């Protein structure tokens, strides 16, 4: 299975593409749709779609995080690790694979694409997914830093989860 990886800036993405992206991320219940919409509409963001046939099999984004978000991650209640914009200008985020395409390597391909879009600049990522934290992100040069912290899902039926912060230093 070789997907077509389609990259769009916020200016290039159609309303339908932004809605499709948001729905898929929200369906995985880690991020509320309103935060996804705000996140992908920031200048400089690039969203990636993995297209398989006529379906969107997965998505990811090269995010441009706000200073307040960086500050919150640096607090002791979260990771307690500082993320200066100069060192880590981008965030790898919103990696989501549709259930019918899980286990086919799409997440790896999406991460690889987002890393390439960073042009060698530093990146960080947060994840609660053990496969992402222990296998996929380290394969692309990410290391775990700071302390894990507890997050809450969109759906109360799923409960809390443990988040990890990972960084990839600049390679330029």
C-alpha cells in the first residue's frame, strides 16, 4: 500500500479538506475539533493527507505552536521541559490514522513527511500512543524529555491517559 501524500498550507487547503482533517483527528478522541481547527489555521502550518484510492487514510501536521502552549508544556504540571522557539520552532502533531488503515505503516509515512517539511529545524511532539512514543518517533530522531503527565480524552467514557513530550533537535 503506497499512499499519495498530499501537503497543503492553510491558504491552499479547501474548507472540505480542513473539515476532513479535523474530523479524522477528532475521531481518534485525543484532541477536541475546535482546537484542531484553530491549530491548522495558524500561518505557516502545513497539513498532510495520506490518500489511498479515494479515501483519506491518515493525516498529520507541521504545526506552529503558540508561546502560551509552549509555556504550558514547560510547567511542572505538564512536561516541565522548556521548548524555546529558537530551538524548536515546529511541532509534529495531529497524527491520526483511520481505523481501517491502522497497522499498515501510514503513521510512519506521515511522520517522515512532516519531518521532511521541517527543513531540518527542531521539532517537538506530544503523544500518549505507546507505539508512537517507543517506536515511530525515535526512528525519526525524537527523544523523550521532561516528565510524563496526565491528560483527559474528549470522551469521558475513555478516561485519562499519559502524555509524553519528545523532541527532535535541528539537523541543519
